């Protein structure tokens, strides 16, 4: 199903819950057993680095993100630039809001 129209954060919130809750938890605060960090950690990435992360699973420092490597290539590589931009906007909104 397509993301709703509206501002970037609204679209990003929808995409995050559809695509990220499985690993990052229902509240996107991090997965159980250290499976994934809080989704707000994506705010630390530049736009280009975030796009690369979602398309390839690679970080700027080539850190091994284990599950994210495969997940990015198998699930997120098909996201449009606009969808990735919306997800990144949402991670920044989460980081600004705080815990």
C-alpha cells in the first residue's frame, strides 16, 4: 500500500511503522535483545549516508550492521528517493522529540 500523501514526517511515520517495526519494535524504540537500535538513531546520518544505508546496508565507516545489511538489500533497495527522504525526516523528528 502506498504511503499517505502529506508532509514528509507523516509519510515517514507510516513507512517506518510498516517497514521498521519488525526489527525496531512496535514503538520504534529498539528491538528486543539488541536486535536493532531505536529508529531515531537514523537522524545521525547525512541524507546521502542514510540513502546508502537503506539501499545497501553500508554505513559511512563500513560498520557491520548484521541484520540491516541483508534487510536493506532485500527490502529497502526498492524504496524511492522520496520515500527514503520521508523516513529520514521521521527519524529526525523522533530524535528531536526525544525519549
